[in-house]
C-alpha cells in the first residue's frame, strides 16, 4: 500500500461515488474492493475477466429497480452476492439452497433463534416457525440481519 502525499485524497479506481456502498467503503477507509454480481449467463472465466477489467466499476445496476436483481431472485440477493465473492476468489461456489440450509441450521442451534423470535416476532412462536419454514425456500433476510450473523 502506497500512502498518498499529505493532504492529497486518493480515490481507488474501483470506487464510484454514484454507489452508496462504495461511498461507505471510501468514507470508512475500508480495504474492500466492490465486485460485480455474476449473472446467469456468465461463465466463471467471463466473470474473472470482468472483475479484472472493471475500473472504474460499471454501475448501470444503480438505475435498475432492484439494483441488478430480478423479481425472481431479489430474495436471494445476499446469497448471490456471496456467490460472486466465491467466484472472484476462485473458491468452491455454494448453491443458494446449501447456504440457506447452513444458515437455517445455525439459526436453529444458536441464540440467534431467540433473538429473531424476540426482536422481530415479539415472542410469537408461530411467526418464528413460519419464518424459518419460508427462509428455507425463499424468504428474504430478516430486517435486523440476524440471518447474516448466523451465516457468518
């Protein structure tokens, strides 16, 4: 890492201020590089090529109603983003279904289940049970992101 001269602000080439998340990365001086989402038509090789060439990043997704996701997959947006990271770092790519099952398993066996029941469903067991059943199939991440905590 090369430090910029004093009073000189360096904007990494992979940051675009049109994207709120990119602004957070820059403002908090995080050492993350945003990645594009892999789409259904792309091969891993095409995705790796796009990641290397994206500078500055493409941000046409910002003009789309669901930020690049579709009506059919927005509920899986967290897991699809994880898949993009797995592709980028050439890891074994998990299926959305497997990631949901793993997350659900962690929720059920940890205190996170009680947090969701208490903080989101006001201790209503039936609502929690319904959420857990729906989550296994296609429910979105909970509003407090406790499912992400379980995934981590």
